[in-house]
C-alpha cells in the first residue's frame, strides 16, 4: 500500500508550536496511532520513521511529533519535564481527534514509552500500547546525567551533554520525575500491551521490561529485540520492530475502510508524499504504486523512476502482445519474459534506431532495447516473427509516433 507523509503542527501543552509528521496510507486509514520519541531524540530518528512507514503501509496512519524544545518544535527544553511531555502527548491526541480521529494505538520509545504508559489510562479510545526500550520508572532517565545531580540540586540547574548536544536540566525536572508512579498507571491501564526490549540495552536495562510486563494486565506480550541497541540504530533491528508492531496492532483495530474502497480515479493520479525530495504516490484504478528517483540524485530509491515506468509499460505490453499472438496461433512458447533497457544516445551512434529524428534533443534520442526470451528453443524463423509481433505492441507504436500531451491546471480535490 502506498503512503503519504504530511508536515503538520499543533499547539503543545505549554503553548509552543510542535512540529509533526503524519504518515498515512493513500486511501482511508483503518485507524490512527501516535508515536512518542525517546528522551532528547526527535520524531525523525530512523526507528520512528520506519515504524510509522510500516504501519502506514498496513493502513494505519501515524502521527509522530517533537516534544517541546526538541527537534523542529518551538519552546525551551529547560522548561519541560515528564508531566509537560504527557501534556504534549495529550495535545497530539487532541489534534488527531479534532482533525482526523482519536488514536487507537500508542507507541513510545524509551522515555516516550513511559509517557504513553502514563497517559494511556486517560484515553478511552486507545485500544493498544506498544513500548520500545521503555523504563519502568520515569526517574530512570536521570542515569543519563547522574554525574550532574549534585550540581542540579545545589544550583537549581546544570548544563549536561547528551548524545553530543547540550541541554539544561533544572531541579523541577527531577522533582517531577520523583513524583511519578508509573507502575500504578500501568496496572490501571487496561489496554493491550506489547513490550519490545533488547537484552543488550545499555541505556535502559532489560529488567525494566520485566517490571512493565508484570505490572500490566492481560492481554500483554513481550518481544526480545535480540542484539539491538537502545536506539535501534541498525536498520535490520528497526525494520524488525516495525514489522512486529504492525502485525500485532492489526489484531486490535478493525478492518475499517481501505484504499480499495475509495473511488477509482479516471486516469493515473500521481501526488507527492512529502517523504524525501521526489517520492510520489501513484494511483491507477484500484492499484497503488510508488515513483521515486535513485539516492545518487537526491531520491529515496523507494520505487521505479519515471523512465523505469516507461520501460515497464513497453515490456508489459510486449509480453502481452506476444502472448495474444501465441494463443491465437496455438504456439507453445512457454513463459515469455521481456527485459527493457533505456538510455539516451547520439542518433549517429545508433545503427539500429531506424528513422528516429535526433533534431528535437540536440542530436540525442531515447533508445529502448527489448530483450525477449521464451522457454525452450526458438528457430531463426520464429525469432524474426517474435520481433515482428513485438513491433505491433501498442505502447511500442505510441513511443515511436508523436503523441499529443494536453496540460491543464485544475482545482485541487
């Protein structure tokens, strides 16, 4: 299923504008989910992007946002605490509820996991909660700056370096952490729970997963992220977590409408997704595809290029034309395969390009080479016949002859 990524923003718990991304399927979402990132991280870390994208491909829209003072969000990080993070989370819930639908799934990474566990009981629409490397006690986060605790207590604040960045931590932050009783919140949550944790996590120990799991009531599940680090920085680990969460979440949200229920467009509809520089979602009838460009030119390499689609059209049309001919003549060709290679060449260097006119492109023309193969042996006479029939392919004729392209600017739907 193709997906679209939209940039959105909303007002956080303390009034700051919070930057967010909404990853959603091209059709009608089955449900909405909310993703809360780890302490001092952002919505754009690889694990968050991968999980949101995987859920969107399975029909579940995901809102991921930056807490106050982090990532692209406004506000001062020093003025925040765990309670204000929960307030930001609730603001994100309100945004989804107002503009789309209340989230049915909460996903939290590290301290974001603690935040969703603390908030879940107050959100009746939420059916399921998933945590990744989450602490069982919000106070666990002080392990990140334990060497500065005395300074914070004495001076009221201190500058600490986390992940190579400087942050101001105030005494109010510590006092707020001490006041939290997360395990009681977990016990009274009454939601389906999925706990994902690595036994090698050096930031939040695996014992935290045990405490969360034991505090929760059924239904609850535990998945070991074997060999992963705390941030799921290895691509394979993030992909695995994304696939597990997506499969698990599907059990707790209804089938709902899918993009197959949306009216089919009259022709091909191609729209930017907001992911990367060139990625586009393609709708053709009830089919969904993705178009993109290679990474070397600034794309994500997440789908065929526009010229790849031209090659696909020619190859598919050729194969179908040969199949129609073989069936009509009752020829046992076996399976037909067509490889198409596209390139731009100088006309004078192309001995097999026929009468192609190089004048339109300064001497260069587009050259599509078809390589047809069939199961079994083909004698020379049949080879010539296959080339002849391939030339009758309608897309072949369209490419060889001039076409009229009419362009209009219309109102957005």
